[in-house]
C-alpha cells in the first residue's frame, strides 16, 4: 500500500508509522475459520518450546527458523537450512519438520533447490519448494511454500519465503517493520526467528523501503512511502506480509501517522492521513 505523497518541511528520517484501522460490518473476512480453529490470540514467543528432538548430520553450519501455526501457535515446525556441499557460498538444502514432531530426520522432510544464476538479480537464485503443509491436529492445509536463499549476492544469510494460507491468502516474509532487508536465519536455536504466517489475529504495519537507513524526507521534495501489513513474529525482520489487497481501502478506513526524527535527533510526527490507494 502506498502512503500519499508527502512534502517535508525539514530533513526527517522516518523510523516507523502509527496506524489506525476501522472497518465496516459488511467487510468480507480474509478467510473463514474452520471448525477446529478458535480465535487467533496474541502469542508470547518467549514461552515457545525451542527444543529439537532429533537433527540430521549437517554438511555445513546450519541456519534455523521456526514456523508456528494455529490460534495459539500450538503447532510448531522447525525449518533448517544446510548446504549440499560445504564449499558452496549459498544454502540449497532445507529440512522442514512437516509433522511438527521435532524430528528432522523423518523421510520426506529434506528438500533441495538448484542454483539458477539468471534469477540472482530477482533474489530467487535458489528456490526450495516444500509445497503443502498440513498443520498437525487440524484439517488446515497451506500450499505453495517456497524458501528463497541467495537473496543478495555475497550474503547467504538473507532468506525469504512465500506461501498461500489455506491455499488462498498469499503471504511472504520475513520483513522488518521499518528497515530494508530480509530475515537472517540464526546459527543458534535459542535465537532463531519465529514466523507466524496467518491473516488472523493481531497484525502489524511496516515501511517497505529499499534503503537500509530508512526513508528520509527532505524540505522542498516529495516522497512516496510504501506500507506493509502482516503478522508479527519473533526476531529481527520476522514480519509475514499479507497481499496488498488484503485491506479494501474503499471500505477500511486506514489512517497513518509517520513518526521520525530530525537532524537533531528530536521526534517529529507527521499529520494523520488516510491511505487511499495500493502500490
């Protein structure tokens, strides 16, 4: 979603944005909850059990992340990246705990992606396809899970994913709330990012920017500021982003206040403005 063009009165670096959303009663819900689901609650990620029951013999130093599903994030699935050859500069092997039992050595839970140089510029030089995920203990099935590594040349730590929630809602991650970049999966289980891919529950907003320093508004110039909406996770850049059409801007009153700092480091708040168009 795109914030209306802004005219800055001084040099301001945007740190984050504050939002308010009101919806009309006849708004169509993004996806109907199924029978074995309840209300989606906020999650205290610090209480989630991070133990892994069994791991394979890795070829290189692995990188860890966790995906959690369900109204209380009760279903947890580890995802671990490895290399098929320790000499490779990128990760091309993924172990994904499809049954959520913590055993990454189960048959059918190792996936491999081939390197495609012509896709390097798009950030998808390595695409590892997991496809369908059946959430344990439910009838819920997500589809089209893809994990992309080698997102930036020379930086194998920048990882992204995309999927369809219940085969319908497009989701992607992980992104930051106010800075450029993708998630860095951790070498340590204790600090691994946790993703919560869902269009339900408490959502967060973030700035979609390409400059790692954020958005700078300068006096006498106009700038467009792009906004993301998604499900928050745990860790840096752990936001799972929803499709830009998730909110109907004709029906949903979405207002934005940009909050930043001036050259002296003092807080600056912009005027409250309603978003009216998508990117």
